[in-house]
C-alpha cells in the first residue's frame, strides 16, 4: 500500500514526458529531456514546444489542468477504479483510464470544438453557421454536460486566461468567433440546460501556446489522470474487487 502512495508523482512525470515526446513526434522532432529548474507544467511545455513559456502562458495552462483534474466517477475514472480493485498496480489503472478516454464518446471534444470555430474568419460567418447547425440538430462538441445543466463553472475560471492569452498572440479574432458561436448555441439551447462546457474553451488556451490541434486531448488526459489516481488511492485500503453483475434479457 505504501508503495502505491509513492507512485502518483512518478507516473504523472512519466506521462508528461511521454506525452510531450508524442507531440514533438507529430512534427517529426526528437524528444527533449526535462529541465531540473522547471516545475511540472513549465517542463511539459518545454518538452513539447522547446521553449520556456511566459508567466502568463504558464498560469493559463496550469489553470486548465487544475479545473480538469477531478470530476467525479466518469467512465475513465471508473475503468481505473475497476482495475485497481483487482489488486493491480496504479500504473495499470491509469492505462485503463487512458484506454477509456481514447473513445470518441469520452475524450477529444476539446479538439473538435476548436476545429469547429477554426473554420471561420469572422464572427458573423460563425454566427450564420451556428444558426444553420442548430436548425439541423447538430450536436456541438464542447456544449452540454451530464452534470451541469447550468453554466459550467470551469469555463468562467478559464475565460480571462483564454481571452488575455489570445490577445497577447494577436489572435483576438478566435475569441470573437468563439463568443459569437457560444452566444448562438446558448441562446437557443440554454432553456434545455445546454451551455458551453470546459471542452469548448481549453483549445483557446492550447492553440496560442503553440500546441498542435490534434494534441489537445493530451493535456486533458494529463490533468484528469490525477483524479483517477486519487480515486484509486482512496479506494485501496478497504475496497473490495468490483465485479458488476450481468442479467441476460431475451428479445421476446
């Protein structure tokens, strides 16, 4: 048990280094070693981008990690919990969570949400598109949530970070387009409890940092695996092996 409690920091550091290396591989670049004088978030961005980020960039990225670190017993967290309940090691439980998160229904919405708003050059063009998609019943990635039937509080935390970071990079148009699309969607769907969730906005932090769009799910995974490990370590002392039952129902 004591050995398990020592592993989270090591697993997280390994995950970050591997993830940063994978991001560099997307650009046919070799992985970089960490720097001893940088903390977790600054080191990840150094290893992914080969530059030391500004305090504003680091603060925005850290905020995105913190608000996504834990969010209840969702599918990936439950997958990790099932594995740890068998007596497996914590690393295996984290890998189970990653496997669940790789599913199209679970992870990747931040990438899809950013790709949606990246199609447009101005806010009015985006508004017209959003109205058309609403009429056609399109399911917007980054909108709606199983828990929040009200504005997602995590979005409010990240708004100023995203807006300021985009402005510092000369990308104010991304914020205007995002705001236009969000206003149309929430104006039409908020009576049904559908609002922007955290996946709608994190891409507006990752893009100005210089992370490739296809890598946006990676920081989300790094953040949320801390929650998986917390669930697992809380369960370990007295938790029994989780073995859900199954009932066969005939078609008749």
